[in-house]
C-alpha cells in the first residue's frame, strides 16, 4: 500500500475502488462533469488542497482532461500535483463496449502502470511524515457522533462547525477529519460543540 499525503481526485466511484486497493489516501470523486456545478464539493477540494495538497488523477481521454483543466484553474498552482495515465486502448471489464475514444480509464489501467504514473508524479519519492494519532470510528462513537441516540444531529452540528458538507456520512467525516485536522484539533472541536 502506497501512502499519499495529498487528497487524490478521481472522476468516479470505480476509479476510487481501483485506487483504494493500491494507495492509502483520501480519495475524492468528481462524479464526472458534475463537479462543474457542485460548489460544495469544489469548496471541499479547495480546503483539502489548502491543508494537504491534491493529486489529480483523471482518465487520459478528452473528458478527463477537461475535468483536470477545470480543477487546475480552480485551485492554486502550488497546491496541485498531476499524475497522468498513459493512453492504453481497450475496454473495462464491467462495460459492454469501449469508451468513445477507445481508451481505458483509471479503473481499467493495470496496477503497475498506475504505480509508475505515481512515481513519475513524484509521489513515491517523498519522505513520509511521522505517524500521528488518527481519529477512529471508536472515537466518533465515544464522542457520541455515531451509533448512538442523536448521533446524526451531533455529527451535523460538528460538520457545520468545521464547515464541511452536511451530507457527509460518519465514514466520510472520519476521512475528512484525518485529512484536515490533527486528533487534538478534532477533540477541541468536539469539546466546543
């Protein structure tokens, strides 16, 4: 498993599933072109970029480059890194026909090719930060944010306080907490609620 400090931005859920088996990182889906109209998700990506940087990993087709260009323009240059997939022609197993351009998307690219692309982006050459105490599901439960009476209301209050999307699940909240806050910052936010 490759640890990546930056949040990784992909186009869809199948890309996220593929990468989840290869990397340890926060992975955010753009839901394709939906990112163009989703101000809340774009704001979340901006906050992630500010806190830890983002790595854009979209398909190598025209749609992927359009999404990459939009995100690049919406985020400060120093906070964005790019990993590019090579043009590999074929069809993903789950699809009945190849894409319009005939190229494989991230979900269909062989794992070793993805790792090579990450290496070219400089991801594998980084020093990893010292391990830190992460917020866990047990912490959310102990703090009344999951699995208990009124946990959904308490979670929504914390989401508002941290200016995170209100529809984040407990698992989504956990990902964002570990991506943007230290354990101590999390505990302070819960205490101030």
